[in-house]
C-alpha cells in the first residue's frame, strides 16, 4: 500500500508501533512476552504508553536499586518479582518530581495512577502465567484523583473568539502577517471543534472524504480505533464549505493529499499545531483561563448538556463508552439539575 493510500489512523498506528518496538528492544527480553499478550487487546498508542512507563520504572530501579546491573536488559524476572510494595511506592514518589537531562520533570496524580496501572497490568500478566508468585503492585493503593472544576469558555467568549478568528482582532503584529491566509482554515477548524466536541486527535485525523455534506456529518476514528459519525449544525457546515473552496486550490505534500486540514507547509496539521492555534486565539479572549483543545470539547459538552439535560446524549456524542465518565465531568451541572428538580413533583395541592 502506498503512502498516499494510508489513512491518518493507519499512519499513526505505524508510527506508534515502530516506537513501541524501539523501546521494547531496550527492555529485558522477558518483557516481549508481555507485549505479545497485548497484541489484540490494546491499541498501539496504549501499548506504547505502557512501554514508556515500564522503561521509566526499570531505569529508576537500575539507578536506585540495581546499581551493579550494567543495563536494563540485564534485569531478570526474579529481580522484579522480589520487589516490595515499598519499592513501588518509592518509584511513584520519585516520579512526582525528578531531574532528567538537567530539567525538572513533574507528574500529576493522574499520571501516577496511569503508571501504577501499567505496573499492575505487567505484574498481573506474569502472575497469571505462573511466572511470578508475588505481585507487589496490587498491594499499592491507586492514587486518589482530586476533582477539578471544568475550565470552559462562556457563551460570550466563544462568540468573541470566533469573531477574532475572522477579524484578527487582538492578534500580535507577527501573528497578523499570516492571519489572512489562515483565517478561513482556522475558523473552520475551531467552529468544528466547538460545534461537535470532537477530540483534537479526531480533528487532525479527518480526511476530505470523511466530511459528508449530504447528511451534515463527519466520520471520526474514536479512541480505541472504532469509527463513528458525528453530526454538525449549520454554523459548522457554512465554515467548512468556505474552507473547502480554499482547500481545493491547495497543493498538499506527498502522503498528505487526503488530509482535510493542511498546514502552511502543505502537510496534515498535527496535534501540537492545533494546540498552538487554540492557545493563540484563546489569548485574545481570556488570559485567566488556560484554554486547550480539550477545553473546547468541555465547552461543547457543557453547552449540549445545558440545552438537552440528557447526560446519555452527551456521552454518546462525545464518544464516552461509560456514561459515568460523562457524569463525573459534568457533575456540577448534574447537581444543579437535581436542585431544580426538588419542587417539580407536587405531593398535595396547595390551598
């Protein structure tokens, strides 16, 4: 299959798989068996995250506990099995703040939880296969994730942001130099994200033929690799149609011919580029809120829930597999709706 025939998701799968193989080759040989077991149950990006976490764990052990071991590949199954829960806790404590290549690296509660989940999966496999009798990772409690208030744009901020994309208002002189040639693309992209709640990875992965104007919908590849249709409204349709006129005149680089959103270098926009784009325009509206592509998703989810009062609809549109995930994110609005419901049911007629 030629490069031009590959979809974005296929290109990403190849990219993650190559990086995964590179990291696994640095790990002890017995780790390969574990990753073979994940072949049909985890996506390449998830397997890569596990591999990176394990490499960090093994590096920590070699530097702190197994100083006499020459390299990571020399660590044995017995070495890992004989670790205690205290060793696991020590590693998680270390990852909160450490220095790498002269720079301070920090990890959040959520990152610590993911790292422990990676270790639990790793130990769980060898324990299940009877290759390890001990499982110290299961003796460590999962870090508690403290809820944070949802950061989102207010209705007036959304309108101002889109107005500024069109006009270039409040952009710096350097930003204005490229604005005229990019504003139609930027308006289409931001209107699409704010009008559908799609993830940034889903947005940059869109191909031209994923946009269906006959049914006002786009086909996206969700987390986990499943495909889904997301419907858009008239404002999104108009913005996309305007951009399509410009897109037809573009000359994308080889391998990027099918990409919907193209960069100034005639290549598919990447996630980092969209993050910078959102940051640039968000600063024209607010310097207090830290607005990211995911916050645009939260903005849409909030607006949809406030209009529909249907948490199941919001979960379905956002692509959440578990409605409890949606309910957790929008707990504040859920609670407000409960409060409004307190007098809806009347038990006796008032005199």
